[in-house]
């Protein structure tokens, strides 16, 4: 096991739960299928199945963030379908669960352990006000909202990182050259590439709103457009 602390094991389980597809949703609850054996076998940085299982039980017993049903047993699966997971199976060696997640409690626990996901000793973390990106972990987070996964190679993320790394107005042509927008070639002017860069800004704004839970006002306040010139980030109040 490459994990170094209990906090990291908890963080791994929380991230794994968040990534799983929701099977059902009702009110403040949603249901997922959770296979520890499958998940740990795919991730070389995963904790042991035993440690991960302990965390699942901890999330139920201590944090009240979820309810558990063991889906290896057909009777328990049938009970889940009829009674919304009110049955609690015997603890032991289960690796496959149906989890009913309490959104509010889960978010509280997630926020508590979020620093493990977004701050590592050797991770590259960029910040702009309440927005933080950990490129090594592939995570972006705004304030205390749920973090979202990112690909550092995604063009809209590269655009955001380029702005975060520059503490000044970055011209359209600079952005186009850096990100190879519109088949960049020497001699193109701000006017030539402005429209393409503006589309990139639109895609970034959509991502920040839909995936990072920033409001339109927060996005507009952070990403400043200098007409006919380019963009800069406002990271202070």
C-alpha cells in the first residue's frame, strides 16, 4: 500500500465514491454500486481492500454519510430494491456494496479531508483567490465546493493555467500561440485570433459553472476581458 496516512485512505475512498455513476436519486440521497476489489485492482495507489472497507464502515457508523447493503447476497439486493437500503448486513469480508449516500453528510466529510486531494508535498498547486488547481493530482476546487477532476492537457484547462501563471493581461495572440489555437502561425494578430480565444473562454466558463460550481458572477469577476487585447485573472477581492 503506497498510502501514508489514514487521511489519505479516507480521501481515496471519498474520491472513489464521488466518481461512481449514480444509479438512483431521490431528495438528498443517491445510490451507487461500489466494488472495492475492482477499484483497488485498477489503481496502483489504492489502499488495501481491508483499509478501504474499514473506511466505508466508518463513513456509515461515525459520519452517518451513507447506508450500506452488501450486494453479493441476492436477498440483500432484493431488500435494497424494496426498502431503500434500510437493512444492514453483517460486517466482514464484503467487497461489493450498494451505497445510499447522504449528500449533506458526505459533502461535510469530503470537505474535511479535501486538503489531501488538493495539497500534496510534491504537488504543483496554482491558486487564484478561492480557486485552486493541483495539476499533479488532476483536481480543481473552488472555495469549499466539491472538487472536480481535470486533465492538464485539456485546452480550456491549459488556458486557465496560462492565465494563472501570468500576473498580467495576456494578449489573444499570446494565448493562441501558447495553446496552438486556430493553427497558429507567426504574423497572426490579436484581431485574427480573438474569436477563437473567446470561444475558449466560453468553454472554460461553462466548465467552471457546471463542474466547479462557480456562479456566472464569480466567473465574470475573475476572468477579466480587456477589449481587443486579451484576458487576465483578478485573484483578489
